[in-house]
C-alpha cells in the first residue's frame, strides 16, 4: 500500500516540483560561488596585511557560524529587527553563496599557493604580465589540484540545500513532509517510501558529480 501511495501521480508531481526548487537553489548557489570564490581566492593571495586580515575574518566567521544560524538571521532576524522581509528562496541562495564563496576561495588560494615560485619567476622573465601568469600558468595547474575539493564542495552544497525547508522553502524535503503528514492515518509506513524516494533523488543528483571528479582526476594525472 505504501508504494502505491507513493506513486500516485499527484504525489510524484509535487515531489519533482520540490526537487526542481532544490536544483534551482543548488545550481544558482554553485554557479555564483564558483565565480565569486575564484575572485576571493585570488584576493586572499594578496600580500597586503589589511586585506589578508579581512579575508581571514570572513573565512573564519563563515566556518564558525553554522549555516542554519545564518539562514535564521537573514530570514527571521532581519524581519524582526528591521522589518525587512526577504524571499526565503533568495535568502537560501544568499547564505549558500556566502558559505560557498568562502570555502571555494580557500581552495583557490591553496591551489595558487601550491604553484612553485620559480614558475612565476620564469613566466615573468618571458615578459608575461601578472594577469597572463595567473590565467596561463597558475590557474591551469592549480585547477587540477583543487578539482576534487571543488566537486566535494559542490556536492555538499547540493545536500545542504535541504536546510531550506527550515525557513519555509517548499523544496523536495518539505513536500515529502507534507505528503507524509497527510497520510499518517491511512498509510502508516508512508515515511519509509517517501524518504526512500528522496534519498534516491539526492543520490541521482550527487553521484554524477562524484563520477565527474574521478574522471577529471584520471584525465589530469
């Protein structure tokens, strides 16, 4: 009876609409984090002490403060303190981008710092500008080194998007909870089937990222 309940067209439609909401949050967050994180990573390599301190404060603050707290602060806190009511969808994206940019930036910084100094010096001796050294010498090599960490970060961002349910985003987990609540009396084991399907959906999204990481590691060996 549970599986028949699960595969009702109306339930599947709602679950896939919720999944699309999850995918949207994940794609936008990952895309913006990749761009902003790359820029932040370059900034983190600055030798200016003031800039380095600011970058470190931002990075450590994001790492220390739980993502759930940030979601509550920007969604509930701002509405209470300043009467600013933001869309829960965009609050999720903003918080995930804050987190993703910090983590991506640290990966990029580590990748850039891992390139031997003599390669930079050799490129400079050939007349390459600083921008050319970054784009033609440093980035191509560092990209190979940080790819596993970057894909792992993107996978974590997809899974962490489930926290959106706690501020009212109707994503796949929220839809699943609603379906289960409506069936507690008629289908006692509905939660097993619903959460089982949600597990499969997350696996389908995340596993290709893992395969891509393995493939790129082999290609760039």
